[in-house]
């Protein structure tokens, strides 16, 4: 799927790439969509666990900068897979979209915890920040040099976080 996209990948492509039989595939998943959603949930869960492994500090902005750096590093390790999951999830239907919203909300909750965001204004700022990160990361992943484009997001996004949440 990272080569052909969600829509242009068949179950036959998946079983060939995975080196399993069609029967084995259907013992595990009832459809291509189910396979993709399971893979998406596993990867996004691992990404969220990885970025929130940062050691809490007394300065929320430093902690946010650290978790953002970890997130951008994960996204740049396999840019084609990252792009598939961030943009391809929409093609997998409403169930997948709902799971994406749930996973993005986990990211928002982690960012809110870092900044101790409790007011409606601050929680909205966290949602806005995470949405901006997601959109900008997708843009960077389609760049000719996704690794550099992703790393170039770090400083500006930390600055935006500071302004949105009124922290130094």
C-alpha cells in the first residue's frame, strides 16, 4: 500500500508482499479495509507511545519540543508509510476516519497534558496545534526531500505552540 496507495492495492498484492496465502489473510482479516485499519491502529498507537515517552520537565515548551522532535523523526524514518497512514486513511471509509479522529484525540490529550491545558480555549489551541502538525507533516512528506522538510517544521511549530498556548 505504501507503493500503490490504499485504493490501488489489492488483497493479492498484500498476500504477495506479506508472503502468506490468501487463506491465511482471510483467517486474520475479513477485508483489505480491516487489514489496513488494524495496521493503522497498531502503527499510530506505537507512534503515540514513542512520542510521549519523553521525560517530563518543568518547562512545558521544552517537553513539547522534545515530543515534536520524536514525532518528526518517526515520520521521517519511513516517509512512504507515514504518508500512507496520514493521507490514505481517508480512503478506507467512515470507520477508518472515526479511528483516525480517535488516534488524533490521543495526540491532543498528550499535548494538553504537556501544557496542562484545562480551559476550553487552551484545549482548542491543542486541537488546532495537532491539526496543523498533521496537515504540515503531510505536506512535508510529499516534498522531494521529506526528511529535511519534516525537520524544518520543528522550530516554527514550537514557536506556534508557544504563541497558541501563551508559554515561553
